[in-house]
């Protein structure tokens, strides 16, 4: 075991900073400064000059030592009080609050290399800092977000991967079935097959990586009052209920469709492990309202483990030292726990 309680048999975590004009660098540096050697083994994929400029801006230069490494394996030899840093080939400049198109290549390189290390078994998991989606779209990035891009990277070896977004916190875990699409497109995108596949992946990853052998899924309706028996919209009865019946027939503990307005209060939450929601904000509003600082974004369905803080780039406070690193800390801790749980399951 390491000083941080880490299991030295596991490969280190690969950490990306996300958008350089956001708080990704701040929260990594602040967490390292606060926790020193109490973190699991990890390394950061970053431009060294950009990261040290942000450390200097935050007044943390004297408290954090960087140790440049050439490969993930070298992270194990880094001093526990130092932050292991694997330099990017693409350079990035430090411009808090203002995205620069020239920084986009480095942001994408960090994700690509972090995923590659996970697929090769040289990193246990990837923990991603938030990206500015519009800034990346402007330089040609063609994926709605990390979730979809990670699936594309993991599918390149031939087996197609369907990604599922999970937001998990101390009081609520929920999955949006449709993710980064306009609200107007949601009804057409919701199909029985998509709901069934999302729930199957969720149940399987809960069993395999999150330590719940028989997860209880609560499936939300789409319309007010879950459609009021078809009087307020037809998707609940025509699409969602048949999906739940199919899931139950194969032994998955799914109930619903439940009216979304009454499924998030404490006694209702006690009846399930994960809420399956029909669109992004139906899931993320309750998750972030209940525990903005502790909720973690996990991508299920991948051959690798990926976690991320629940928040975005917070460019309005980047470089000010006021960003809270708690959700990022929770993302690190959960990635390590999932990696340990997966390794234990593989051990004969
Ligand atoms: N995993 C990812 O890559 C994610 C990326 N985003 C992206 O982030 C960008 C900004 O999104 P917004 O909707 O503005 O959400 P946001 O989470 O960046 O900011 C919303 C508000 O919360 C505050 N905030 C966020 N994180 C904080 C922290 N750690 N400590 C203290 N205050 C914090 C911000 O200052 C802001 O006032 C968008 O481009 C979005 O696509 C959003 C969510 C996740
Ligand atoms: N609102 C959640 C979010 O945008 C996370 O996106 P991703 O980049 O993790 O796919």
C-alpha cells in the first residue's frame, strides 16, 4: 500500500485537465496542495508551462513540486508529495476565462492518450477535467461531449461501445437515457430499445464495478404524471412501459414509469439504487441540486473506467482560487475504488 492508501498493484490513474481556460488545472493543483501524499497514484497529462503558470497564479508554486515522467509506469517512482506530470506534445497557453482555439489540440491529445493508456492497462482509469464543448466544436471536434467521444475511442478496436452517463452522489444516482441533444429531439430519440439497452448496461456495470449485485432501477416517465394513462402524452405507455416489461422479463429489477416530480424526495429515493431518466436535465437537475460538490460523472458501458467531476469549466472563476475541488476529489476516489473492485473481481 502507498501512503495515500493506494494499492501499489494497480496502475496509476490518468488525469486530464480539460479546457485550459477553465478550472480543471485549479482543482487538480488545489487538491494536490491540500491532500499532498493522501491521493492514490496518479499522473497528469498536461503542458508543464501551462500548469506551472496556473500554480503560480494561484500562489501554489511553493507548495507543489512537479515531477516530469516519460511514461505512466514512472508515476510509481515519483515522490508522494510531488505531482507526476506527463507532458503533452501540443503546447497550451494559460488564459483563464478565455478559451483559445490553439489550445484545443492539447485538450484532445490528453483525452486520446489517457484512454490509450487505460486500454493498454498502463492506467487503471481516466479522470477527466471539464471541457468547453463549444470551444472544441469550433476547432472541429465532432462529438457532443466526453461521453460520446470516449465511446468512439473505445470502439476503434472493432467492438462498438454504447456509452451511458451516470451521475452518482451520496444521496442520488441517476442516468439520462438521452444525453446531449436538444429537448425538442428527445421524444423521437426515445425508443424501447434505447431504454432497454441503457438499463442493461447500467445494471451490468452496477454489478461489475459498483458493488451492487441486484441493482434496483426506477424508471422515470417523460410526460407530466408519467402521461396520466395516456391523457398527457403517449410515450410513457407506448415506449417506456414496454421497455420496463422487457427488462423485468429478463430479471432486471426495474419499476415505472414513475412520475418524475415525485421520485426524488427522500422516501422515494430510498426505494431504488439508480433513477433512469429520459433526458439530460431530468437527471442532472436533481443530482446537482442535492450534491453539487460531491456528485461524480461516470461513463458506464466502456471497457475502461472513466470518472469526472459533475461540474463544467467554471471559466468565470478559473485562476481565482475559489473553485471547490470536492467533486474532483470524489471523482478520483471513485475511479480508484472502481479499479480496485474490478481488479479484485478478476483475481482468482
Ligand atoms: N465533463 C465535462 O466536460 C463537462 C463540461 N461542461 C461544459 O462546461 C462549460 C460551462 O458549463 P456551465 O453550464 O456554465 O456549468 P459550470 O459547472 O461550468 O458552471 C456553473 C456555475 O457553477 C460554478 N461552479 C462550477 N464548478 C465549480 C466549482 N468546482 N467550485 C465552485 N463553483 C463552481 C461556476 O462558477 C458557475 O457559476 C460548458 O461548455 C459545458 O459544456 C459542463 C459539464 C460537464
Ligand atoms: N452535463 C454533463 C456533461 O456535460 C458531461 O459531459 P461529458 O463531457 O462528460 O460527456
